[in-house]
C-alpha cells in the first residue's frame, strides 16, 4: 500500500540533508562516497521505481501520475513553496532490473540538490515513457534521428 502524507516544513528541513534519503536529497561527504553508492547500485542492477500521484498542485499540469526513482515528497524546501500547495502519494515502489547498457546516476539541479536518474547506453539522461502506469515502466533511448523513438521495458524483479 502506498503512503499518503504532506510533510511539514520542520520534517522537510530535518530530512533535507540526510545521507542517501531518497525523495529529498542525496548528500555525500566526498565524490568517492557518491561514486561508491552508484557503483554498488549499478553492480546490483536493481532499482526501485515508484508510481507517484500528485493530487494537489498550483498548476493543473503538475497533477497526475508519473514514474519516479524516488518516493513522493512534497517539493517545498526552505519555504520556497507553501507546503499546503502540494499533496500526493506513491505506490510504495517496486524493484526492477536496470536495463542492459543503462546506468544509474545523479542529475544535479540548479539548487545543488540531486535526483537519481537513468542514463542510456550513449550517456544521455533517459526519461520514463508516460502512462498508462500499468505494467512495467519503460525508459526512452535517444537516437541520432529525433523522429525515431526507442523504448526499453524494465523487468520486474
């Protein structure tokens, strides 16, 4: 069963820099520690994928379901957004094999936070294919032809 909650600003601040805390931020003492985390994750070849449902957001386009490598956490850090503006939940996550040739890594955001993401065999960030959110998730793979779309289906553990 998924979790439904809205974190208070105090909870977010308390967890914001917790090492390896998914859905909030990943913080490592050194670049070597970060690399060791990713090496271990890629060596295991298994990652958790969540179906996140956003039920309340300032913009209608932000609402709905999406796949994520991180569980639901309201995007309300350091008072930037009123925590009452967002609500949602995740499905608790399921374990999937990382597709052959793909690697897990971190995407660094402008604010310094990092999100776990997949990279295709060419080193490009691979996004999830949207919907229908039944069955296994699919990752895209960029090609030299923008009109050509390739997808790789993830296999459940």
